[in-house]
């Protein structure tokens, strides 16, 4: 197969220089065998425009740094092959998150807020004994926790979420997946009412409108639809229980 000449239309804007308005800038590059969007962007920055800003760390789809909108769909640049894309490729930063510049956004503050808001740690009154017997769990439970823990905090689910794009207070799939992880964990001793205080509102699981773009576009293929359904079912049961108590 002959190499193609690819045209990249890339969003450009640096908040440090607000006098220069946001714009789309075009670049052209010869496609090579096995080229990923990550490789293409690095070549553009090294050869054509050193001012181009984007993020990367691992180059192996495990850090989540290179998430961006690729032809309108959130994805990881390192996991996206140009051979799967048309000749013209539009690249923009993920929405919702604070723009650092060009394709670079600050997901760190958002995910730190996630950890604090969901209290993302094991809640227990037990005193940890490093010399004690290991606390074991059955394989299905361990697998369910592992499925949730595979989240790399790339932000693709948030960028794809219609509700998160409309409402800054909405938690989004990454929040709810994190909550599901601790609900499943038998070591976490929080009562369900405590979880309800965190996610049992329209800012949490009841704000999801069910388009499930988060599930479709998760680069780690985490079953987010199932995670959201699990949390929603638990919260609905808790709401009914509270209603009966009244």
C-alpha cells in the first residue's frame, strides 16, 4: 500500500497569549507503516512546528495523558493508528477540562477533586497489621474490583459525556466507576447511606441521561454501562428504603 499524504487540522490556542484567537491550523505529513497519531504529532512538533502543545508520557495506553478529540471522538493518540483514519484528520483538545494550550488539558485537578469527593480509599475501623494474615476475597469479587481499577484517568469518558459537557457539577462515569469499585470491595465498611450522600443525586448517578458514550469510547473497555447500572440500582434501593422509613 502506497504511503498517503495526511492532512492534520489541529486546534491552536495558548491562554498565555489571549490576543491570538483560537484557530485551526493545517499540517501535512507522509504516512508511514504502523504510524500512530502520537508518532505523527511528535513528527509535526519536531520537524514543522516546535510550538505545538500536547501531552504524553507512556506511549503504551496506560497513562492517559494523550487523550484528545480525534475526528470528533475522544481517544488516545498513542492507541490510534492513522491507517484507521481518513486522509484528513481533525484533532482538538478534550472538552470539559481546563485548557493548558493547543491539545493539552489539565485533567490532574479534576481527578484530584474526584478522589477527594468520592473519598477514594478503604474506610474501615480495623487497625492494619503488616504482620497479620492476608485478607482474602473470592475471585469474582477480585475480578470486579480489577475491572474498575483499570481506569487510567484519561478523561475520555468525561469528554464524551453530554451531561458533563452541559453541567460542571456532574460527576461523570469516572466518578461513578470509582464509587462502584469501593461498593464492591468487602473491606470498605461505609454504610450505603454514606454512598447515597455522595452520588444519590442528579449531580451523581441520577444525572446520567443514558447515552452511554462513556462506555462506547473508553479506551480501556471498562464496562461503564454495567458500573453505572450497579451504582444506580444500589442508590435506588437506598432511596426506597429511606422512603419506607418515613
